[in-house]
C-alpha cells in the first residue's frame, strides 16, 4: 500500500545515495526505485537473488519499483544494437557485451524481487523522426506482450510503458494497444529526455487521459517540483527522478520559493537553517552556515544532509498535493505553489539536460 | 566527564567524516578532536564563534578537544617560517599567508570553545638532528608558558605537549619543564610521524613515566588498535587518530583478527555481516556482500557504513581495555588481543606513512 501521488527517490545501485533505510523512513518515504541495468551489471541480479532479494540486500522493507533496464541501455550504454529479439549493448563500466530481451528483463526483475516491475521498452531520442518512433513504439508493444507472457512470479505488479515520442497519434495507439493487453499499471516513457517542457506536459496530459482511471499512472523520470505538480494536475500518480538527490549533492536546496545554492557566500554566517520552515533533520539540527561550510570543504556529510533535506521537501510536496486532492482544493494549491516557486530558467535547464545526456552520467 | 582510556575520532573540519552526531553517540563516543588549523582556514574561528561556538556549530554537545594547529602547520602547510614569536605559514588550500603565535593559538581555540585545548608546539621531523630537536623543544616550552599566560577563559582545560623527538634526554627535560609549569593534562607530541614503531613505544613508555599520575596523559596521533593497546600498557589515557576513519573509507574493516579489505572479491556473495560478532549498525543491518557492492560501485554510503563499523570497533576496544584495567586483568587482555590481532606489516606501514606525510594529505 502506497499513498499517491507519490515520488520515488532513486536508488540506482541499491542505495539512495548517502542515506540508510532508516533515514528514508524517517522522512516518510514509502517506495523507492532501483535500476535493473545497474544491478544487473553490479553486483549481478543472481547475486542479489542469492543474498535474499533486493529488499533484504539493501535492508528496505517498504515498496520497491525496478525499471526494466531499457532506458539505461538507451541512455548510458556506449554501444547498442536493437533487433526484434532484444538489445545487445556494451556496459558503460567495462565495455563488456550483454544481451537484454523482454524475457530476460522479467527474469532479472524477478530475481531482484521488487514489488512493481516494468516491461522492456525501446526509448527513442526526443528528436527522432516519426518513422523511427513509430517502429520503436510498435516494438515496445510486442515486447510488452512478451514480458507479460514471461512473468513467472505472481507477487509482482507488472507495468506497461506507453511510448510514442511527441506524436499524439503514436501515443494514442500505444495507450490503446497496451491497455487492451491489460497491465497492473501504466507508465508514460520517453518524456523528459531533452524535449521542451511544453511538449512534456502536453503529451503527458493527452496520454494520461487515455489510460484507465483505476490503475496507477506513472510518469517516468519527471522530478522537478514544478513539473510534478503540473503532472499531478494532468492525472499522474507516480513519479521517479534522480533530480532532487543529484542536485542536492551539488548544493541545490529546495525551498517553497525555489532552489537555493548553499555554496553561495551569502550563507557563510547564516545562523538559521537553510529553510527555517522546514521540519527535516538537517534543518532541525544545523545552521545554513554549517551546511555551507561542509559544501565549501567538500565534506561527505554535506551530500547526505542536503539529500535528506531535498527528499523531505519532495515528500512534503506530495503530502500537500494529496491533502489538497482529498479536500478538492488541488487547483488552488497548484496555483499558489507555482506562484511562489521560482523555477529554473528553461534554456539553462535544457542545456544542462543535454549535457548530462551526452555525458552518459548515471542517475 | 570522559571515561579513560579513550579514543577520540577526528573531525578535522567540524565533522567526523560522513557521520552525524547521533551516530557517534549511538556508538558511545564521548569526545572528539577537531583541528584548529582547518577550522581557522575554513570557515574561520571567528565565524564558528559567531555561530555559537564549535559545539553548537556541529551540533555536538559532548566533549571536544582542539589541537593548537601546530602539528598541521608543520605537516600540511607548504611553506612555513618559524621564529621565537611564532610561525608564518601558507595555507595548503589557497597559498594565502598566515601567522600563528602561542597567543593566537589560544585565542583561536577560545573562539572555537572546545573543552580541552592544546598549547602551540613546534614539531620537528622524526629524523631531525639532536640540535634541531633541542631548539624546537626549548621553543615549545617557552610557547607553552606564553599559552598559559594568554588563556582568558577559565572553562577550558589547557594541555601541554612534551616534545624531544627520539632523544630520551630531551624528553626528560621537556616533561620536567612542562610539569613544573603545571597544566591540566599532558600530551606526548612528535611521535607516530614516521619513526619505527619500536621507537614510538619506547619513547612513550619513558615519557609517560615522567608525567603526573593524577593528570590525563595524551598520546597524539596514535591510532592503530595494536599501538593503542601497547600504549595503554605504558600509561596513556587519551588517543586520537584519523586512521580508523581514513582506512574505513578505503575499505579496511577492523575485526578482532585484524584488518580485512572489504573490496576483496571473497566478499562478493558473503551473506553474513563483515564481522558476525559485531554489534554496530552496519553489521546488524547489512551483509558483507552489500558493503562490498557499495565499495565496488564507489557509493558514498560505503564510506559511512565502514566508518561506523571501525569507530564502533575502537569504542569496544577501549571499553574492553577499561574493564580489564578495573578488574586488574589488563595484562592478559593485552596479550590475548595482540595474539589474535594480525597487524599490518611494519615495512608497508612505514612506507604508507611516509607517502602520506609527503603528500601533505589532511586527516
């Protein structure tokens, strides 16, 4: 049981970077995401299975969702060759060659043992042509069906992934095809991969409207506070993104007014917490001056304290959204949040995103 | 009130790397060491004072000892010029020029507000000539007296530092001179800086015997389990060293049988904890396989979990030593510990030490 809308912190390699499970629980986190691609390469899905499964391995007894590895193969692996059978790719770690098929994606995820698992999908680039996206989408449908058939465990919810790029027609076909196959939940993939924010939101809105109301709708990889709130308004229940934890390690601290950079010299002598209204461990315990000092010295504790703060912010944001939905005031909550929250400049955001995609940095 | 013998984890920059105060308390840590040199350079002792002092700044309400900065000036600063007045040195961070005198060392430490503060001393190299060491020792005595006179706060215990290198005659003169001045405690400085272990232990034994029985005796910078146990046998009460936390971040895990390297492939599929007999959070919660995986992936959580384990080991070691002393069985405890604990090869140890001293790595 997980309350929605929910934001899943990313624990790519079986650890939400810098944190122990108890810290995630203290914040109130109910569910996290782990990456099959990363765990398949290290330590290996068979090792995790032998150690008792991912929950036991990382000492996390709440919900876990694993992605299929598809997105990482398409974004991280330096070389890949797609066929109808599956994808042959090279590891971004040591260049070794590997094969992933829909059947193997399910096998790996059954070995890991997450609560929610994902179909293998083909994720085209945001600027691929209609024809390329169409072929990838159709292949994604065939793979989804094969994943369904490959499933052996009956204690894992299998979610399908709608593809179709920025093409409304393809998104519609994808949603119709996958819902007709019948899955426990539906994800929207292939967004937030470099396209303008307007496109992300429009396609999210169109696609979400085509997905069953009684099944979870999951927008993959969307993670800025403003995008999440906009997407909740468009019917999304589940989000995951490495953004809040990644930017935390760069010193970007979420507040209700927007992101602040704790490395800024203005914090050198600030005795108040980073966010005086915040209830997280970091803000309850330390001054902004201390956190600034830790970042200034590149102390490892800095990354941890900032991560706690940002995940706590995301959790509070989702709680507030949920409360507003239940009380029928989501629309005004959304307006007031967006009015107060200064977002990152769109041009700068896109440039950062492209740079990160090009660098093939994980998480 | 601090139980002795005690080992002080090092929090050079106002943080025991990777840990929060609650984790140190959970282990049972009663006292830590912070470096005046580092805090003077960043964020500045005046900033720490303005933020309410070091205890508040780092949210640590138990005991703190600050060193005077002397040792770091002699080991880290790329350039220094010593005169009777004090030391002019360049920062290892930005090359900026600074002056430290006995009076300033006290002023900085009063601003930080630790419970125990140290005199400024001149620390010669382990292979300096008798004449060089003699001059440094005599200067250390004059500086100790000036530190005493410079003290304004009456709520901080000031400890003197015995110097004299490996020269018994100088050590005796130093101990006699400093005890005649009368301090709250006495440290033995200028050891564990590259000399053979036999020399460290012999000089420790000789010097400790010359220091008052009713005052704490503090052996600076000694931190391997075997050296600590040998030094307790020679009358030492207080230890500090970055070794247990530094080697933890390299994957060296203390056990009662000696150090184990968790990066070793033998741990890939080990379902038991790193040390099945250990009561620390890491061993209670995770398999050796998980810790191995985190190190293998360079995950930040690895450093934290290994640090918890090694500090817990040090704390247990000191508790056992204390219990043995109280029950009059220390000698057999020592023999049985040393018989079971495989120490690092002496030649390898010296080479590592020299390398680290040359690289001027902090902590």
